[in-house]
C-alpha cells in the first residue's frame, strides 16, 4: 500500500531503494555468486522484493533453486 498523493513515481522510487538495501545486505552476508547464494529467509529479506522485476534491473540474481545473490562488482 502507498499513501494517497505519493503517486506511482514515489512507489517505484521506494521499491528501488528497498532493492538497493537488499543488495547491500546480500553482499554483507557474502552471497556474491551462484555458489554462495542464499534463500530469502537466510538473508532476512522479503521474497517479494527479491522477485520484483526491479531487483533484476538492479542486479539481484536468482538461482534455479530459489537462492539469491549479487555478483561482486569488479
């Protein structure tokens, strides 16, 4: 839910911020490759954020078995 008057731009901006926060947390726990990827409950991140298409745009990757990681920046 979002507040009346916030508008869609504000909603998308909020989702983008949550994706960036999720990326930071994923890196902090060391999930930086498919081999070190973790399940949402292990990451402590709501799976909705991880499954949202903005997560893909922002570099959060999902393995076939439902684990997530962020490729380390080179």
